[in-house]
C-alpha cells in the first residue's frame, strides 16, 4: 500500500458519501453498505489484514432504522463544561489536536460533543461509544477530513446512527485512531450501523 493508494481510498470514500447525500436516507444507506463492502474487499488501502480479506464476505451492518436519523443544531459550549481542546497521540498520524466546537443532542440517545480536527484544512469529527453491539473501542459518525460527511439541512447537522462505523484500528492494530472522549460516551445501546463482527470489536 502506497500513499497514493491511501489518497485514492479517501477520494472514493468522499465520492461515496457525496452519492449518499444525493439520495434518500434508505437508498443512501444501501449504497453506503455496498460501497464499503466493495472497498474493503478490493481496495489496496483497505484496513483488513490479508487473512481477513481472504475470508471477507461483507461487513455486519444493521438494517436501516429511520428513527435513528437526526437533523440537529450544534449548540455552543462553555469551557466550564469541560476541556475545549484535546490532544490524541497516534502511531500513524502523530498528535491529533481536537477542538470542541459544540454539542448535538440526539433524542433518546444523549448529548455528544462535536469536535474540529485542527489539522491542515480541518474538519468535523463526531465519535460515539455506547454499550451496544458495535466495536468496543467506539465508532465514528462523522469524520469530514476523510470524507465521512452526511451534510447539513436548514434544521442542522445530519447525524445518522445508521452510518456509524469502526475506525481502521478495529481491523488492523497497525493503525492508531482517536477514540471517543468522555463527552462522546452514552449509556444507551445503539444497535445501528456497522456492528461488531469477525473483523473487529
């Protein structure tokens, strides 16, 4: 795998999410599932280890639940509510600096901190950790630096739990990924998105 392979992976992920945003949520979810399966099965920059790729038959993803799609405003936060800046040291991306830009409240689930990846160009980062059947280290809902972006509407940021996915370190220990900080941990099991399977969790 070369850096150009990684570049192509990110382009394809960005293209996939652009197609998802152009469709209804259910149609977009079906496209997302198929697109991720294709990338994991065949792309050189995919996170599966060689032995896992040989046995790969598809990612374990829960059926789409429209009740788990939200359009929510990003509410500002005060420093008294917790640190506004975090640094996550990773083995592959160096020190990742996160700045808390606000919170989103998902009815029936809880309130999550919304972060800005303060790297070149920047982007929104919204991780989630719950006690459900997803990857135990947490999953990502949005990571716009790497193309995982469901967009916004007049009502706010689109946060759809059906698109939750584990970071690359769930599949290959060579990757080191920022995991959800305390403000992104909820007590409610989220049985949606990619669930724990033979390749992670």
